[in-house]
C-alpha cells in the first residue's frame, strides 16, 4: 500500500477546498507555470540556506520568460530578492553553527494518539527552515517569512495561530523527543517600491538602478525597530503541541473515508477568492481546460535534488 504524505500545504488546501486538494495531491495536476510570490519566497529561502546570493538567483533563473512583460516581472523579482537578502544580512547575524541546524526535511509516521499505532497509509512531512538551541539550552523552531502585508500588527497576530508552525513544532518534538519552547520568526517585508519609467529612455528603469533603490530603502530601515525587518519570538503551550497529534489523527480518518468512497466536496465559497481558484476551469468543465495544467509530482518542494 502506497503511503500518502500529509503536509501543511496539503492541509491548508484541503481546508480551502477538498476537491482542490484532491486534484493537486491525488491527481497530481498543477497549473502550468509557477506563482511569482512563491518564487520570491523560494529564492529568498535558498539564499538564506546557503548564505549567498548566487543560489537565490539560480532559483529565479528557473523562471523562463515568454514575453517582454514576463521578463520585466522576472527582473523585478531578482531585484527584490537581491535587496531583501542584502538587508537581511545587514540586519541579522548568522546563526552560530554549533547551536543551529539549517533546513531539515522530515518524514514521520502518523500515530494513533490512543494506541501509538502507526498509520499504514499516512505519513507527516515538511521542511522546517531550522532549529536553534539558545544559550540557556531552550530548543526553538526557526522560520523565515517574506510578506507583502501592509498591517504587520495583524500579520503577527495571525502567526500566533498559524497551523504550519504548530505542525512543525510537533514534528520537532517527535524528532528530538523534546518539547520546543516556541518559534523564532525572522520576517522581511517585501518592498512596495515600483520600478519607475524613464521618459528620457522611453522605457523602464534599469535593473541595476532599481536594485540600488530597493537596497538603499532597506538600508534606511535596517537600523530601525519598525515593520520591515523583524525578529519575533512566539511561544506555544506544550499542551497545544501535544494536542496536535489528536487533530492530525482526525484528519487522517476523514481523508480515509473520503478516499474510500471517492467523495470530494467542493467549497464553492472559495471559487471567487482573491485571484480566483486555479482549478475552477476543471470544476466548470470548460472546453480545453486540461491544456492549462501539467502533471507535477505531489509535494515537489520536498524532493531532494540530485547532486550535479
């Protein structure tokens, strides 16, 4: 029996719409192309993992422009990631190597909380940005975030209930056999400065000039305690982390029933969410809609790259 992987992304998509989750993680259908916000976040994380700009730029080079407009968007993404990483390195010290472990992919059996029996079909997976042991010996989860949120107070409040960090804290507890005290977030807010146009050159501002302006903007903010470069410690009650095991088992039982009976509810309340649902053409059975999708392995973000 092939085991299924439960991840935060899958859980979030299932909560949004069970049919959407089924199409992505069971049918393995994905919209062609990659989301630009996701590409910025992925490149930013890659740069921090290697503590270098070049791997981040290599991540963005995977984006193949198909028009001048998409090339302009790629230029903007590269400038933003360059500026955000430069600002991060100016603001924050590198984690001490003897007390920090970088990106960790985990793959754990899901347990029945009553009997501790392992599920034969489901595993818990994910990729945490890091784990850190402070000088007092406390264990912390580390997460990097990029956000375009305008109201950071509201964004930070929502992080306190973030399901992803609960899942990762639970996984870290399972891996280390120790309850973490919480999560250290390092957050970089995406710049809201637009690339300018030049009447003299009858075109867009050069990439070099735009990157410089973004970097100068961050440099003016990096020394301030404001809403652009933030380190935030959020604590979790150990009982909440432990209780996640029961919630996870309930999810597993629900999924088992739905897969057995091939019942996948459509949450039509999310069809018109911001930017719309990318799977709506399938649900509407639009002619030729399958040309909009491609087969992509589920949980591709957890696939290890083959060494060169």
